C-alpha cells in the first residue's frame, strides 16, 4: 500500500502556490484552493468557467436536501431517504469576452499562477491571455470574510496591450447541478434595485432559502438580465493600452435554514448588509481577515524547524480546519470533507468528537464547546432515533447534517454506536481539559443520561445473566460487521455509564443535576442499572498475552496477511466482494488501539506494546484516520521509524494527493488527525487523566518544533528541541502538568532537559 | 401467535365454492380462484372489472423485467437491479352494458356464486343483476388448457327477463399496471384479420414479446377498436326475454421469452393455433382438461376420511401445486406465490428443491427431474454469480427467474448458500429415490462439481488450520444474519462434498464422469481438497446434551421467550427494529431441525428429541414453511398433539387465510410443505437412506387416509387406518421398502398391523 506523493504546489511556510497550470490536477487544485468561513465554502474553481475536469461547488453549512429516491429496503429503523449538503448558488461566475472571444484557461494560457495566502485567506490567480488582437493580463482575487460570515469578495483586474473593449457578465446562478446530475433549487424571486442585484431560491424538499446579493463596483451602468434561478449584469468596458482596470464584486449570501424568514425580510436584510459591506470596502474587509488569521496563528500555530514540507502541510491543515469550523455557530458541524466537496454528503460523523475535538479543545475551547452544543441541540433527533431502533434514551446518528440519521446503510446506521459513545467521550474530554462545570451541568449531563439510557437499552445480558455487552454491532473497525462484544463498544459504554454516574455523584448538590434527571424521567432503578451494567460489562482481555480481543471470536477468524494482498486490490471496498471483506482478521482502522488511545491512562505500556504489535500488522488503514493513531502509539512505544513512517503523509495527505481522491474534496477530519499526530504523537500529549500530560520526543529529521495548547483557559507554548523541552505561558496562574511522568506546577516558563 | 381461520368458502371434496360475495375478501378470493397451467396464470379477478380491492394479475412463467431504479449500495457482488415477474396481458377483460349501465358486482348483486372445480380446472361465476329495465342473470366460465398451454377459454352467458340489447366489449389489454404502479410493456403491433384479433407487446428492458390472440364466437360482426397496447371488439347483441345467450372467447397467448421470434412469425403461429383451438371447440378442450386432472388425481390424490376440512385443503394444495408446475418445460420453476400474485417477484427460492421437490419426486418424477434441469440450464449464471462473489464454481441465486441473482438484499444474496446446497441435496434426493443414473451423470454430477468447488472456495480454514467451515453466513434461520460455522451450512457443504466424491468413485468407469471433470477443469488437488474439507468440517455438537449448536456462539446469545412477545408485535420483521431481530436466540424457521429432517437417517431418535425440545420453543415460525417441519418431527417423536397443532393450518393456510396475506397470492411453496406434513409427518416417509422408509401414524381425528408415492417408477398406494397399513401397487416387480424399521419386499399388496 505504498502511497506516493503527487507534489506540484510550491513549498512555502504560509502560502500554497501553483506555478503554471496543471490540467490533470484541475479538481485537486479546486479542493486545495477552497475557501470557507464555516458559514459557507467555495471550491477553488475558475471564476470564468473551465474546460477541464471540474466540480464547481459552493456550499452552505446546514443547507441540505433529501434524496429523490427511497432506499428499497423497508424495515423499521432503516433510513428510507438520506439527506445531504447540496451544491448552492454560484456567486463567483463571470463571463469574460476579450475581443469577442470567451476566456477560458487553455493550453495557450501563459504565466498561470495562483496563490492562497494563509495569513489572510486571500486567493489570487493570474495569467496572460492572447487573442488575435493582442495580449491581456488577468488577475482574479477572492476571499470570504472570517468576521462577517455572509460577506464575500471578488476582484478581477484586466490589463490589455491595446485599446479595446471587453464584455463582462457577472452572474449569481442557483441553477447549479449537484454531483453534476440534479439541481435541488427552485426559483423564488430575482430582484434588483439601483446597483444591487439578488436571486432568492429555495431547496426542493427542505424549503430552505438561499438569497444571494451582489453589488458591482464598476463606474458605468450594467444591463440587468433575469434568468431561471439567477441574475446577471452585463458590461462592455473600455480599456486603454497598458492601463489596468479593476472590477470588484461585493457579495452577501443569506440563508434561511429554518423557514423562519419571509422573502421580503431576506431582501431587506441582504440589501442592508450589502450596503454596509460596500461602504466598508474591499481593503477594509481584507484587513479584518488578516487580523482574524493573525489571532489564529498566534494561538494555534505549529512551527517545525528543519522540515519545510511538514511545516507547510501542518499550517495548511490548521488553516483548512479553521476555515471549515471555528465554532461561531453551535448549529454547525464538520463534514468529512468540510465545505470543500460533495463527497460524504457533507455529513458529520463520529470524527467530530473523536478526531476533531482535540484540535479545538487545545486551541479554541469555545469552538470545542460549540461542537458539543451541536449534539445538545440535536438531542431530540437522537431521542427519536433511539425510538426507531426500539431503544430508550438518545442514539446519535452515524452521519448527519440536521441531527437525524442520514445514513441509509443499515449496517452502519443500526450497528455502530461510536457516535453516541463519542459524544459522551467528547463531554468527558472537554470537561477534563477545561473544567467547565457550567457546560457539564447545563448540557453535558443531560446528554450523558440519555446516551447511557440508550446504551443500557441497546445492550443485553448474556444468557447466564453474568455479562452485559453489545450484540450485533460494528465497532470502529468497519471490516467486522455484525459481531458480539466488540471490546471498543463495550468499554466505551462502560466508561459512559461510569462517567455519567461520577458526574451525578460529584455534583449531587447542584440543582441542575436533579433538573436533568427530572427532564429525562430516569428512575432510580434505571440509574442503578447503569452501575450494574458497568460493573458487569464483558471486556475480553487475556492476562497472559495482555491482548484485548477485538470482539468475541476475533482470534479464531481466518488469518490474512495484508502483505499477501496484491496492491491493485486496494481499496478492498472497491475490489473485493462485499461479504469477503468481513470474514477474516484484517482490520480497517484501529479498534482495540482506538480505545487504548482514548483512555491511554488506563493501560500500561506493556499492554499497549502487546496490542500494538498484534493489531498493527493486521491493519490495512483503509481509513485516512488510521495512520495517525498508529503513529501516536509508535511514538509512545519508542518506535521512532514506524512513527515517522505512519506520519509520512499525515500533514500533506491532500497537498500531495496521497489518496488520489483529493479532487473530490479535502480530508478535513483527517487533517485534524494530523494535528493529533504531532501534538499527541511527538508531543506525547495525553488528556484523559486528571492532569494533562506531555512526553515530547522529536523526530531526528527535525531541528525543533513548537505547538500551543490551551488548558483551563491558559495558553501554554511548548518548544521541543533535541536537547530540551521549553514550556512557557503568559499568565502567571499556576497550572499542574505531568511531564515525562513527573508532576510540575507551571508558572511562567519551565525548561526540562531531554 | 394464535392463527385464526377466516373461513368463508364451502367445504367440498373437489370444489372451492363461494356462496354470496364477500367484498372484504375480494383479493383473497382472487388468489384462491386463480387458474394456472405452468405456462401462465390468471388471478380469479372479475371479467367485467371490479369496484372492490383488486390485484388484477395475469402472469407468464419466465416473463419478467428489471427494476427501473438501482440499489443505492454499490459494492462488488451486490445486485444493482433486481428482476421480477411482471403483470402481463389482461385477456379476460370484458365490458358489459346492460340497459346502458356498466355491470360491476356491487351490494345489490344477488345470487352471487363462484365455484372452482378441481376435477376440470373450470372456474364458474354467476350472479343476478337488476337494472331499472329489468333483471339479468350472468354466468362466466374460464379455464386454461392443461394440455395445450397457450390456450385459454372464457364464456359469458347472459339471460334477460325482457327484450333488450346488450353492449359487450372484449379486450386484450397489455397496458396493465404492475403492483398498481408501472406498466412494463411497450406496444409493438395490434393486428386483426377476419375474426382474429391480436396485440403484440414487448417488455421494456428484457425485450420479451407477449402476443395475445382472440376469436369471439358471436354470430355477428363486431367493431374492432385499436388501443395503446391492446385491442377490443365491440358488439351490441339482441336478447329475447328468457332466452339465454352464450358468448365464447378463444384465446391463444404466445410468449417469445428469448427474443428469437419475429412479430410476423408470432402472428402466423398465433393465428394458426387459434384456428385449431376454435375448431377443437370449448367442450373438446374442457374434456381434455378433465382427463388431465383425472390422471393427476389417480396418481397424486390424498384421501382423508373423517376430516372434510383437511380433505378439501390438501386437494386444493395438490391442485394449485400442479397448476403452478408439473414440469412440462424444464426452463420453468416455482415462484413462492406460484403464478397467483406479484409478491416475492415470482422468484424461485431454495424452496423449489427443499420443499417442493419431494411432492414431484413421489408423484411426478419427470416433473422433479425438470425442476432440477432448470438448475442445469442456469448453471452458467450460477458460475458467473460465484465469480461476482470472488469465488470459484457455481453459486445458485437466492431468488431468481432467469438464473441470475435477483435479490438485491446483499445480506441474503451474499450470505445464504441454501440454494446451492439445496440443489446438491435435490440431486442426491432425486437419485436416491429414482435411481436415475442418466440424469446424475449427464447433468447432476457437473452441477455437484461446480457447487462443491464454490463451497470449497467460499469456505475457510480456521486460524489454527484444523477446521473447515463457513464464516459470515446466514443459515435457513434468517434471524441470525452474519454468523460463523452455521451448522446447517457446514453440514450441507460436507454432505455435498461427500456425495460428489461418492458419485465420482461409484461411476468412475463411466466416461461421463471424466467428461464432466474435464468440463469443469478441476484438478486432482482441488478434488482432494473436497475430501479434506469434508473430513475437517466443523460440526458443533455437544455429546452430553446431544445438541447441535446452530452456529458458533448461539448458545450464549441473550434469551427471549417467544411467549413473552406481545401478539401485536408479530411478524417481527414488520414491527421490530431490523437489527433487533438478530441479537437473541429466537429462531425464525428450522435450521438445526432442517438438516436433521433432510438427513433424518443420520440422526438418532434421542438426538432428534433433544434438538426438537431445545429449538422448537425458540422458534416463532415467521416463515410459512416452518410449522410443517416441526409437525413432522413431533410425529416421529410420538408427540401427537403437537404434530396436529402444527398441522392445524397447513392444508388450509390460504383457504382460511391464516396468515392474513393470501390476498397477495397463494403460499405456493408452503402448499408443498403441507403435502410433506402428511406424507412425511403422519406417513413417516423418509427418503434419504438407501431404501425408502415408512412409519405411518394416524391422527386420532381421522378415520383413515391414503396417499400414493412413486418409487423407482412404481406407484405405491398407502392406506392407513387405526388398525393397519395397507400397501398396494399395480406392477408386480419387487420393491424393497422399510416399514416401521423392518425391511419388506413389496410385490402387490402388503398389510401390516399397526
């Protein structure tokens, strides 16, 4: 399974640069040059259109629709109709005719260059274009405001080497195709007043409205054109030879997600905000963006000395993660591909709490809290879902945009409980690091009660009544479908029960505990059942070998050596008969190792070594989330070479398109795993015990590296060299940390020899 | 799970009679009064149309189409588009206007009566109808020729109490809706010449043509009307008060299943056959039918004295089974609902060899052979299917019309191997009873080799290399989905290997053995692997309890007492969350008991008792095939009450609509199980050992019963009374039978005291 870099962007500490156009990478570039601001995202498509392979995508967080066809399997608990984030208004589109010739990047284009500046979020693209009348230089910029999320900006600068006129047509187009097939919008109203133009359109079944407004900063009158689901404005502008002209488009996109606004009020709001945006100006908005990003880098930057490739890679990851989500709206979540593509339907998975949360927890605690608040706001849907599964409490969906289960593969939706236990783990993890009692008691505890109640009702007692556990489940390792006593599921349920009960006990006197209990209607008997189930949960552990068995019977499964599988058969999902994947001891992604990572504190180094050495050789990493976890273990176990091998493509998975599918969108949640790979892996951070612990190592190829973590609202800088670890923080409030196994009370700086 | 009879048809030895119309049973009656002749079938719908609930169905064996939509799950080995038997030309439709009023049976209809005569296959229906002008009596008859399968007949007799004219319009209509939704026909040609009318239409994707021809025996010229996908002929006929007039329609339906015939040749053939049919006349054809049925009853009747309900029930079953299939065409098979409805898609399942074959084997050996020949003719499709599953050899489909897998539920299609082992068992069973060496060596052995090769490639060796068996399978008990070492699957595979090898050894000198081996290309090593796999197949058996474990881990599953489940939660498939069905020790239908039934000879009475007493209380019989097998065991174990209880609704499942779904079609394959219930259950027939054995018991409520079995081409009559068993046969050739455990050589008659 050798992964090979397909590098074509220049290496730069804070920029992604493509010099010369790479037509065979057209879709990959669209993904890499994606912009987003959590509210919306737009792929790095060409403003003027493209004659190359393209996925022209513009997305709004939480704007979705339902599939047009039902699943043909009609049993209770099986989702009949999935929902997905849809491709929305194309507000970047501009038609350009130079000397009556429509401009499109083609083989004759010269001097093509584009650049994404991660200190401002500005995307710039320029090239030379020759017609039979002469030469032109075109330069496009765009950015999304990180501060005023509705606002977007585009400029087009054209220089001609001869006197001429140029035809321009600026579109707002909602007649866009989702996955190139269907449009999910119907037209509601097109609108213009003075120099403001708008199109308001509505999704087909969810009835969400997307209203897009634009103003064009062009000192002449344009010709308004009314389209089906869109508007455009046409200009014919005069050029003097050698005198550049800049055309600026101000865009405001408003979304009415919950059918609460009238068209009139959307128009009123949009026009008002657009006027403000125009008044503030393009440069003013760009300055605000720079300040936003300066703050992000101050708080979250990872500096790697001596390794410019990973330096660029990890910054790209932090930049994209922050673009996708920084927690300004607790109703947003993180799709597997962020806002950079339509694959994975824009759905949030258990990745949010398990893989993404740590990045926010240690860089942006309020963002972390809001990521968990999404689950609080969608608790009613999780309660409804548990009912569909003949269970009590709350079952969180395996894939969702609106809180309802969006996965129509029952084998995942009805058998995987990582989302539910992942939310419980997220609450535990967040509280453990932040000590945020208010969140825990106002929101977290109620979720914990509902999740515990679900787990109690979905779990079963063995025939002899001695053991509690889960039958017919699929753990994180999706290559074992319908198994009994998956240790991950059993253990996380046990931990969920225990944490729920410990919160109840610890905050017994707080009226919010009683309030949550009353709200859930749980009886004393049910609560005592949590304790009994936790006490008797079956955990398959062999004292002699120190191995945890992934599920009952795993050790007896027919063995397949991953190295014996021909390279062309990967990914197995695409090449093996579906049932064949499930009947051997191949592991898709960490399962036993996953719970040993999450509850690192509970396991000895010997246990970790035994299980890593047993399960790692069986793992084929058919999930992009897998290598980082293995790298973290290898670091802890002193296997530096393995740690580096697994880290090999973590930070640059998309920049170098290791998985050959970056064209469909970035691996946004894997990006978060790459952050963990450095901070948990090399930095040795662990955050599941009462004190945050660190045990930094440094790869021999690095000179030094630095990262920051926020613990209990204090920002701690960690710099690791081959000689020492230097910790520093700005506040002087003492903070307990465990470093290399020893307790330290950190005040300002602390220097530890390695 | 009490099942309650909903009886409304009169009890009669050879007739099914409905006196007075039962509107709430309109669809059930359509099923019960279905006619078929293996070539085609037509539900007992009203010729003149109906204003009640109706499923107006006309079907042709092997005429099918593909679904319009793909399954949304796209993995290798998963069927993307299912196929199904489609609703075809409505050739019975007739519009009747009495005094300008369209006749439809309604609340005011008087004297309604219909009757299905099982000695001729004639369906008669009559009623009185009143208009504002006067009274009418209408009588309809129809039948399908059992001898000339293309031919069908309809008469309409009308009597008026006043002089009047009546408008009649006779249709051939292919614009029919499948399941009330879609029409799967496009029009090709409508045609008429002289007094012959025809419509030729073609299925949408399979391109099969159905050509329907009619001649109307009415002594005046009709008005031909051309329709989309159909034709009609209109008449206005004069009536004298009190003088009945009869109108006869002769129909010929031709099917071009494999796109081999031109429209012109279809028309030529159809017109020719229709002329012959008209010349032969209605009465002539009916006489031929009577002779056909006389022969069936001579060979296959079961006589039950003292129990008119079951007497009628079993005859109805034999009648319907024979209508559905009697083996005139080896390309036909038996759908789960025969030709009586669209449910189960007209698909043949493993029911054909496992539940239906015995009826034919002992009544119509040539039909039995042809049922197996269907599998020989579809061997290429089974080989292709094995390849889709990354396996070798031949994997027979779980559901099919054309030999290809038609089930788009991967959990059944990719995990259940009962069809493949069922075909192997069928070959064994057929050979064991008939001693037909030619079939075995010309066809059977090749199938056995391919099935064995499939089983070898799908099976796996345990991690320690000691045991062979099947991982991730679903046995006959469909409540245990994805289990390892299902004993049924393992044992039937072992038996298949062993039988294949035994045939090879026994007929080693026959060149056909070498020919089949050469054809399959199996190496000596592969053949030796059959033996090694058979020798090491894991069979989970506990010496102490004599229990076979249904699969690895079954005994540890959480226990649910079926009696604790509220009645309204049945069927569980419709009321329980899909995953919930699979995580307990409930059994849907016999699994361990099934292999103990099929290989009865291999197990001791003690073993049968232990396993019956363990598994029966766990079985909820959510398959109509289940109770009969349990009844057969109960009989053998001397549990007369239980045997009778399970037999309770076997023969009258549809007549009394015990399952509340007879309206969708008859449970045709269950009908075969009812036959087994009597002959294997009370008669104690076993046919898996070298000699056919009998051990008759008689339910106390019966005075006597008789059945016939054909063994090695000799027909044996068995009459059982409370005092004795009387065996008789016409030929004098000696035949070895085992009765009550003792060997007898039967010559003419044999009387054994009970």
